[in-house]
């Protein structure tokens, strides 16, 4: 009986967002098949391959979401101070589902500054709808599939509400037509409720500390990547991206976590978005008048 050998490449490129990352290649598998395989429609084979990739990605997507939802809120001291409000818009072409934080102005009328800022920057649903309807460019993980409803889901995790520090992780989950699964984007909001001031990188860290914080973030990624951690497929943060995302940090317990969007330091399928640095390693870079806010 004549044997036909077909060589399959075991490693398929799943994500287009990771570039030039050192990875070990899985050797090609050699699989024996019968002669009927010669008459298999290549389109059918590609369908099953794509289906398996899609199933793997969907499983990965569930794990990504579970990991994000599993990030616990800082429950103590939040009751009555931070309330959750919602916006829900369901249309033929899009779905908006927002759950967002609102500071109780009955406790302190000065909280209106926070609420106005949030409404202006995140609750402009008309602008969001226009962005969704006009957005035809898919950045990563695209597939040629029929269009479906675009969706944007906003939710948040309260990381700190103690020592006059309100630290919030805001995450946006986007489902775009033509994408295999959703993408995640993050904003971090830090607010000094006593002085009614927003906290940003430049007024939280000492002057000229960008390079030191940047190096510390990349050292953390490097250490995790080469210790068999889940960052094995990730790469270091570029200087340009650091300047874009340097304000994306939240403070909780004994850590400061920098959050980065999909495909900035890791492929989308990994579900890794943050770099966590112990406060003990970064205290010397924090301005003295802000150290009282740390837990």
C-alpha cells in the first residue's frame, strides 16, 4: 500500500500584533494518511484548521475575561463613597453596556469634580457610537468573517478607597466586526479625595524618574519572562509606549500595577496586561507628600 506523507507546520501564527519575538519553533509533525486524503478539498482542510484555532482562541478569551473579572475590588471603606451607575444602549448595529464609578456628592459636594471629569471623558456615548460605526480597521487578531454587532463594554475595579486615595482600574472590552475575539483597553484613575486633585505620573513620582520607572517595568517583564512565567511570549515595553501609558497605574495594598492595552507587551491571546511592582521597590521614586496615600 502506497504511503503518502503530508507535512504540517505545527506552529501557526495566531496573532499579528507580536513582532520579532524569540520563540522556540515546534518541529513539523509528520502524519501518515491514506490515499483518500489526496482528494480532500484544501478549502475543507483550511476550514477545520481555522475552526480549531478559533476554538482555542475562544477558550483563551474566556480565561482572559475570568482573570480580569477575578481582580477583586477593595471592599473596605467604599460603602457609600463609591457607587456604581450604568448606561445600556442596544441597537441594530451596536451594543453599549457601561458600568462606571460615581462618587457620592452627598458625602462631599467636592466630588462633583471627579464625576464631571468622568462624564466628560468616558460617558460621551454619541462619540463612542460614531467611533464604532466608522471603525473599519482591525488592529490584531482579524478573521474574514461576516459582520456582526459591534459592542463596547465598560466596567471598573476599585483598587483603593483608603487614606484619601481613590484608585480605579477602568477596562473597556471591545468586540469589533471581523475580529476573532474582543480586545481590552485600560485607563487608570487616581484621585486625592481630600485635596480634590487627580494624580498623574508627573505629580506622583519625582521629577526625572521616567527612565528609572521605565527600566524597572522592563526588568520586571524580563525576570518573569525568563523564569517560566506566563510572560514567556511577551516582550519589553518600548520607550514610546511607556510615554503613552505612563499614567496607567493603580495602587493597591503593597503594589503599583501599570496596565497596558492588548498587544503592547504581550500577544492578545495571553491575556496579560499588567506589570506589578512592589511599592518597596519604587518608594524612593514617589514624591514625599504622596507617600501618606500609600496603604
